[in-house]
C-alpha cells in the first residue's frame, strides 16, 4: 500500500456547475486538509487521541484509528508520536496486548487493564503498514509482536473456526450465562492481509472465514440484522446482557466488510439493504425484535459508512455532500475518514 498514492487520490478536480450559474463548484477537500482538521481536533500534542464524547478518555481503538489515518496521510511525525504515547501508556499488560482505556481523571490512569481486541488489531495493522511502506524494522517487529499476542491470547475455537474474543477477560465460555460472546465489529477484515505478512503463524484466513460465516448466521428478527453483541453458547443468538439492537458497535461491520472483502458483494448488499436501504438518509439504530428504528445515526460519518457499502454492493455513486467531514465528534468523524479512505482504495468507480 502506498500512503502517498492514497492521499493523492483525495485530490478531486473542480467540476462545472449548471451553465445558468456560470460558476464552478468548490472542490471537495483534499485528504491532507481532512487529516489536518482531524489531527487538530482530536489529537493532543503528545500523541494522545482524545475521545471527546467519553470524558476525554483515550483508548486502544482510538490510538489505532489515529495511527492508521496518520499512515494514510504519510504523516510520519504524528504516527511516531501516536505510537510512542500508545506504547508508553497502554502497554500495561504482560502478554503484549494493550490496555483498552486511559482516563485522565483516574490515578493511575489505567485502572482496567483488560484489552480490546479490535484496538490491538488496528494498532498492529497500522504498524505493519508503516513498517512495510516506510521500511521501518522497529514498526514491523512491534506489529508482529502484537499480532502473535492476538493469535495466542484473543482467539479461540468456535463453531465457525477460529473466533476473536472482544477481550482476553470477560467474554469466554465461563464468564457469563451465555458465553462466549463475540462482536462482529471486532472482525477488522482489511487488517488481516497485512498481519498475515508479519505473523503468518496466526490463522488469519480462518479468522476471515469465521467472520463471514458469522455475518451469514447472525441475521435476527424481521430485518435479518446482527446485534452489537452475539452469544455463541447455543448456536448464534443475541447476547442476553446487551440491548438487542443493530447499534453503535456493529455499525462498523459494513465498513470493514466493504473495505476488507470487496468481492463479497452479496453479503455487503444483504447487510446494507437490510440496515440502511437504498436512500441516502440518516440510517437507523434498529431494534432487532420489531425491526423498528429506535433512533437515527444522525452524524454524517454513519451516512458515509452506508454510502460506502452501497457503492460496494450496487455501484452507487458516493454523495458529494459526504466528501467533507464534520469534526464534531470523535467516533463519527473517524468512521467518516475511514470510509473515505476505503472508497478511494477500493472503489474509485464510485468517486
């Protein structure tokens, strides 16, 4: 992957408005300007990604996302700061995985040392890409260490093959009445190929297939949608201790599927059609049992995820309005940036 090429793809030529207007439309912002806005809004000078929607905490997920975006922007200085802060503050576990949360109001700042496996995958993916493209052996070695730790401590055998535990602790067969518990948004499909290069000992192909099989199996209620949290104790069913909703976790599944498995058009179509339909309107949080909308995902970043999935499934052009990003909330802005990146990497025909 060439980070400079990814950034260059975001430079779009000015288009001409209707003849009666006799003026040019403004071009969408470049990736460099989008990254600059994101960095200014969410990343502290020391390299800490600040989640403004959660009392300014930092977490392994956010650090991983920020490292990926810095890589795609070819911003080596910011990438180095992000990784330095992450390794200094979240590497609080003996197994090579990162503690999931750092809170400025706590003393010490890391009280809960459980990991979040999606955060570990994102960090390792960013390091693997940076190590390969920038020819940095230290990044590659760190990516390998984390990837091997994921394989050893955060995967287990399931009815679908190797599965990802959301965390080392708290989600296993003996940790609850309906364990093991999984979350489809932890299957970061676009990371698997890069991690297979640095840690081929891990069965990334098996993990990819188990995620695809789980998407097929976890089709609940009248809309046939997955819930955020899923129990594998008695087959596949919504986890008892969590809301029975297609919500703010699993909204990432269409993004990761479209980005990391672009040939899976049938699966992508089934997911996005059931969730968001064919119209570019704010998509809903869905109650699985009734199929009704509980609320809407109001921010543009969620619309961008749906638009990316429609492009992947049906070739629908990505809306011009969604080519700029509102940096008002960390999570939705991040999903928006990632959706634009995936669009240019995988689906230039929809641009």
